């Protein structure tokens, strides 16, 4: 890769807790580099460890010290102590992420911090990220089927740490489809994906076309992959805000029925009424269930009918006391493509806003140091 020519924009947005109250430029710079996915954080907090050291040191000694000096690779190498190969590698990352720009003077290439300050650079990166991400999500929208039914059950998705890659459209590789490229460019394949790995694309296509939540087991069986591999791929999509986890309420009665019959055989009716949780229900409900268990006349439909008057939270507790777990599924995070786009853009803007705030604080801290 050539660090000198024009590079396509590509940045990773990684949501992280703000470095609240800190005015230490090293801490603030470490947070920014981490939030742009330019370094891998090995531990919580924003101390500058060995992994961050090279890029952090280079940025601090060159582009933050003299943003518009016009640094060439040799001078960066001399000041930072990095080899020219190492400098080249870091410049490629900085230029792709939009932090640094190239200026050509005859045959010489020099580099500057875009906008002349970290806050100005972050404003430019934010503007580019918003436009490009909106365009790419718009392209994804065409694959999302409209379905009000899909969203009937309210989401219980906890706020995950948002993480997505924002990249301009690139030339397709041989055998690569448009959706394959989108999935790759959003970072949904993971960092160690093998060439031609289509699992994430297939699952996203499946979920985008489904009117209902789909369980991990069903996805695993459909695509012949291990549950753990399916789950890792789904977690990347959840972090990007494109899919979400939702309780599969339609399976609740089925799982309660299975729990009742299993525990009746293993522990008996007395246990069901006490530790099994039936005693906590309305008398008519518990009697109907116990009678059905005794006569072996229950099925999941009858359980569903009996439990109709019991609220969902009480049904969940009953399932837990019977030794079961609430069944969850995965669905696309909106009734249509526009809703998904809106949800992802909202999370991206929150992350970008934090990055702009910390960049402004970094500039102020550097100015105070000079004074």
C-alpha cells in the first residue's frame, strides 16, 4: 500500500466510556485512537501501553506538536524513533481514517494534520463518516423486507458498545457480490475472516428477509455452522446496531410445557406446587396445570390457553423456576430499511459526538501546556 497517493476513507467507530474529567493529553489521545479503532486496547482504561505506543508516540511528537509543519516520512522517523517502514504503516492507517492529509510539493510528499488541529480534523471525519455511513446503510436498506409483524414484541436489547466500520464503496473482488462487499465494509466478517467466508452475509440476508425473530440454533442448523461461530457473527451485527436480540414469546408456552412434564417425572407434583413455582400462580391456573400434568392431557397449545390470564413476566419466572431459560431470537433492528438506518445513524452520531468533544478537550489541554 502506498501512503502517498489519495486513499479511500475508512474508519472504525468504537464506542467507549468518556475519559471523564481527564485533561491529560496522553489519556485523551489514547482514547481518540482507541475510539477510531487505530489501536487495540488490551485492558480497561486509557493508559498508553506498548500496543498503543508506536502510533501514540508518533502522533504526539509530530502532528500534535506541529500540525501544519509538513512532515515527511524521514523527519517523522527521526523524531519518533520508528523505522521508515513503521512510519509508512502508521501513515496508511492515519490517512485512511482521515486524520492526516498529504500535500505534494514537486516530487516530495509531506503530511499534515487535517484542519490544523485535532478538533478540526475530527469535524471533517465526522462529516465524512455521516455521509458515507448513511449512503452505505441506504444501500443495505434495499435488502430489508418491510414487516410490522417483526417488531410486535418490544425489544429488550441492552445498549451494547457500538462498533461499526465506515468505508467508501470499493472495487468488487472476483466472485464478490454487492451485499458481500457491504458486510465486509461494515466489519461484520470480523478481522480474521477467511477470503470467501459468506456466513455473515448469508445470515444478514436471512434476517433481513424474515418477518420473525430467528433463534441461534435455527441459524446454526440452516447454515451448517457451529453455534459459537454463528453467535460471534451475530454479536458483531448487534454491536453495529443492525440486528437485535428479542424474547421469543411464542415459544414461552412450549418451553413451560416441556419444563412441567420433565420436572413432574423427576420430582413430582408437590415440588411443582412449591419450588416449581405453580403455587405462586392464581389457584385456577395452578389447578388446571397440575390436573393436566397428572392426566398427561397437556400440550403446548393448552398451556398457552391456561396461561393467557398470566402476565408475561410471571410466565418468565415460572419458566425459570422449572429450570428453563427465556428463549431469545435475533431479528433485523427495524420494521424496514429506513428504520434500521435511523437506529444505526443515531448510535454513530453519539459516538462521533463523543469523539469531537474529546478532540476539543485535547486541543485545549495542548494549548494550556504551551501557555
